C-alpha cells in the first residue's frame, strides 16, 4: 500500500475503504472481509451492494465524528518518550 494514513475514500487501491476501515477498527484482515463480500455478492448482489454503501456511510460518519484517537495518542506518547540509549557493544570470544 502506498500510504496507510491517507484518506480511505480517496485512495486508489480501495472502493470507499469500507473493508480496510472495518478491518482496522475490529482487528480483522481486510482481505477476509473482501472475500466475504465477494462471496455474498454471488448470492444476492443488490443486498450486498446496498449493505456495502450503507457501511461506507457509517464508516465515513465515524471517521468524521471520531477522527482516529489512537493515532493522536500514539503521536503524543512518541513525543513524550525519552530518546533510546545507545546500545553497548559486547565483545564475544572467538572460537579457536
């Protein structure tokens, strides 16, 4: 993926970013969600497409109302963390 932090809707490798966003939120691989959607698409295309766009609206609303609090916490923790100490080099004896 080119840019993980780009807007999911505007990325070239997603269609509305629904599976990617749901995968991020629930800790599931988006590939499994895409396979599930493609499989269900064979049985009832109209319901799957309508459900996909409905989930897209929910994802968009959730991203606008709650803009990634985890990313802000990670940045704050990274900024307040002390710099790592340089590692000491340890010499190991060579086998003869």
